[in-house]
């Protein structure tokens, strides 16, 4: 049986969010973090924070790519 960790699932959702929302992905995640906090949904809050972290990491990795490789991605 294959078990997916929270961090792995957040990374998968972050990649999907980048495809769906493009540059707005971090803003959407930030909005969901606010919604979860207002509702008191601690599990949802944790999940969206992990997604937000993964989006930030993906952005950082993209920024570190050389120009030629960035065009390929």
C-alpha cells in the first residue's frame, strides 16, 4: 500500500494550483488560509499553509532557474 504524506499531497495540490490559477495561486491559497482561520478549521488551515509553503518553494525554484531553462518550464 502506498501512503502519501501531508507534505507530498500539498506539493501535488500546489502544482495543480499553479496550472489552474497561474500567478494567482499564492493569492488563492492565502485567501483559503484566511477562510479556514475564520472558521476555526485547524486541519484545513494546516493543509492550506502547507500548500502555500509549497507554492513559495516552487516560485523560488523557478526564480533560480537559468533563463534558457525557464523558457522550457
